[in-house]
């Protein structure tokens, strides 16, 4: 067998094995909403503190009956902090920002929401419904950006449906869905 052919076979074998190695160490979370479900694959290698924080909220049942409370078409959907009536839930302490981890705010990725303080993320997250590279640390106006920690691997049509709901203002909150978009449950279906 020629050296070139051996290299091609070896490269092909490694390409087939590589996704298995990544998949074996990744955690998957099913998100069930009143508009359908989707599955997230979390990247604990790139964002270990962020993933650990998110999974703590998932395991405790914190996200059950929270809302996607901020929806901006062609941008993102945000949830994980409010219940019906736009009542904010009490959270754990904030975590350090992990935005310089090599992951980017591309369509279908999940990232942590935060205030102007870079190290203020708690429970709220958002899912990008388009490529939003201006939210990456390298391109962000504040030089910090937003920490991506996973991606949607199935059910993106549900995310897109949520992104298309009609919104209004409630008190001083903008972009609130007129009809509640409820996270009925989150559960770990693979991994930790």
C-alpha cells in the first residue's frame, strides 16, 4: 500500500473517531417548552465554569416554568431568569466570564447573558438565531463579549419558532412575548 493511500485511510479513520471522542465527553440537555423541544450539547472543555454553573441550575430544577422573556427576531432568544408576570427568580452567585474560549456566537449557539459587568452571569442564557460575531470578545465594543458554552444539536426549528413570536413591552422590559413562552423542563439526557 502506498504511503499516500495509508495517510488517507489513517486521516479518514481519525476523522470518524474524532466526533466520537468529543461526543463521549459532552453533556446534552433537553429543553422542553410549550412550543416544542430542542437539545443542547454543552462544551465543558472550552467553558468549564459556565457549563458547571448551567448544569447546577438544570439539576436543581431552577429552569422549570421559567420564560423565554426576551425575544428579538433575527438576533436571539433569552431565558432562564423570569417566571410568569415577569417576576425575576433569585439566583446563585455570578460566575467569571469565559468569553475567550475559542467558541463564537454563531447561529444555534448558547451563551450566557450578563449585565455591563463582565463577571455578572448567573442563570440567564440566550440562543443565537443568526451569526452574532459582534458579541464575541474579539469584536465586542466592551472588549469582553459573551461566553458561548454549547450549541443546539436538534430542534432548531423550535428555537426559530420562538424567535418569531410577537412581542411587546411589559413595565420597563422590552421584547417580551405577548403569550408566555415557557420552559416546561430541562433534563440531562447524556453526560454528567
